[in-house]
């Protein structure tokens, strides 16, 4: 079970997420952690990118999606 949960709100960040996940993985090396991405109605393929990244990452990566944008503070 992860000791740390990193929650990332996002909207239309498909191009940026792989690099961000690389940086988080490097910074958190040796720790038990998970990443939870809360997607605020992205329309740029964020869902597909996160599905692919979840398979590649050595840490748990969860994706929660809002079908409609409700604003970053809601995420």
C-alpha cells in the first residue's frame, strides 16, 4: 500500500503528462507512492495517454475522469 498519494488535477495535458510522470518517478524513487490524475473533461486524448502510461509505470497510476469540465478547483 502506498505511503504517499500524489493527486494531479488536469485538463487537456496529454502532451505534458508523460514528462511529468517521469519527473515524479525520479523524485519519488525508493518510496511507496501512487499517482492519481483527476481529469477535468479533457478532449485532447488525455485518457488514452494515461491508459498507456499506467502500463509503463512501476508505480500505481489511477485516472479519475469527469465527463464535463467542472473547473480545476472541483477536480
